[in-house]
C-alpha cells in the first residue's frame, strides 16, 4: 500500500560561502589573536571552554574598522535569508546587536545554548580544518517524538532500539561546515559545538541581529522603531 510522509514546519538553516580572500582572513585572525591576548576576564574561561570575545570585553566587532568589509558581506547573506521567508525587507530595519569571535584549541568547545535576546544569529568560520569541531543544532520541541524522551534518551541509545540514527529520530544534528562558510539561524535555536573533538586554533565569528518594523502602526507582533521607544 502506497503511503506518504509529510514533514511539516522545518527549521530552515542558511549556509553559504562568504568568499573572503586569504589575505583578509589572516588580517582578521591577527586582530582576534590580539583580542585574546588582552582579555579582560580570563578567569571566566575554564579549561574545556572555547575563548569567546563576548565574555572578554570584545562583543562589538562591528565597531572595529578592520571588520567593515566583513559585515558588509554578511549583511547581504542576512537579507537573502530573511527574503527566503517572503518578507519584504523594505518594511523592516535590521541591527547588529552584538558580535564577537571565538577561538578553540584542543577539546575546547561551546556548550549548547540559545540567544534569547535577539532574533537571528550567524556563525562564520574564519579558520577551520575538516577535523575541527562542527556546530550542533538541538531539537527542543520534538514534534514527532511519539514516546516521551525517545529521541534523546541515553539508555534508549545504548539499548540500540534504533536501527539507524538520523535527522528523523535525533535530538542533535552536527552540521558540517568548512572554512569561509556562514550559517544563519533563528537565535532561539539551541546550538553549540561538538564536544571531545580536537581543534587546531578554530576561529569563528558570530553576531546577534535584532529586527524591528519601520512602521508598527496597527501591528501587534513586531518591535516598533527604536526612535519611538521612551526611556525611563
């Protein structure tokens, strides 16, 4: 008997090459290494944690002139992602809310987390070998999980209940990315990097983006223009 499986409500992740030259990438890497050498809160970082600029006083890379061209290119890809959802970008304003670099050595990783204060986030791989850790995305909703905890249970995994583990029945998906690639995703998506993977100075750049309506008259569910807010 013929049947269909209809996959509804997907999580849409944008992935593309940025096309930066090796010379420019080396310039940005050098700038980031200088930041790591002048960190303001090194005791915040544990042995297994990657260095993250947002915790070390470097959370506004878009204010650094050396990154101007980088952000001009990123903006084009963000617009592509937003337009994928049939949004008229002339009706909205987008703001880089914060931006920072991360650097990972050995088995340093970034634990699973969400960016609940923003709307979109991206990760760009400035320096990454094929052996370095990949980004992971975590499914928190599990709309197809017909038995509670079935897809993420460690004991179910060890008992080999599943013949194969794949995107249909997994809680965590590793997304393979190469150097000079960018991924864009909703900030509310839980994500991190693979643990227990040896990194060789893996360098990435991330940012959070806030989107507001240019005109919020008669509109309930979007942020109004920033110039209409009242501080108290």
